[in-house]
C-alpha cells in the first residue's frame, strides 16, 4: 500500500510536545484540499475516505453549483477537484468551465459512466486533466487521486 510522506512519518516526543497543536514534520508534503463533487452520496463517501487515507482534507458537494460556491470562497484553498459529469443543477462540464475562470484554478479530474471519445475531448478542451470511468475500483480511484496530486505544482 502506498501512503503519503505525512502518514509515513512517526512523530517523536521531541517533535510533538504534549498539549501542542499540529506540528510540521520535516520533509512532509503539505496537506492537499480535495473537493469531490457527485450527486451520489456513496461515491462521495468512498472518495472522502480514500482522500483522507492519503492525508488530504476532503470537502464534498452534491452538484456543480455547490462546488462552485466552495471554490469561490476567498479562503477556500481547494487545489484538486474530482467531479462527476451528470448531476442536477450544474453538471461537471459547466463546473470545469467555471473553475478554469477562477483566479487560482484548481486541477480538475472528471468521472462519468459515459466514456465516449467526444465527451472526453470536450472535457479536455475545457481544462479537465484526468478522466475516471465509472464504475471504478478502489485501486483505480487511488491511482487517479495520486496522479491528480502529481499534476499539482
């Protein structure tokens, strides 16, 4: 199993004094903020659990409009987005377009049960960096999240 350096490091008593708040571990990567966007609660729960296992902070939204509101918060700091394509209110393609226009656009990956070449081309043209076909295994999801993270500067 692959884990992030943050999870591999075992803090010693000298690194984490009793009663102190979070302490930076030398050599550890910064915690990433992932936003998972899907109208299916089970998908959000799975992505959230795996993202947290990788040492990330994970936020969730049930549609593109909720996600865009989170992305537009001045202190949001969301670096990574994994969104479904077909959702009520605002779909994934519209979210990718809106995210691209943000002052600091996040890296966006898209997941969908539709995986035709036309859809993939449209998503790539709008700025999506990765595509994950549904249904997917936990391992496929893990590899996608790690690849998404590696695309982040």
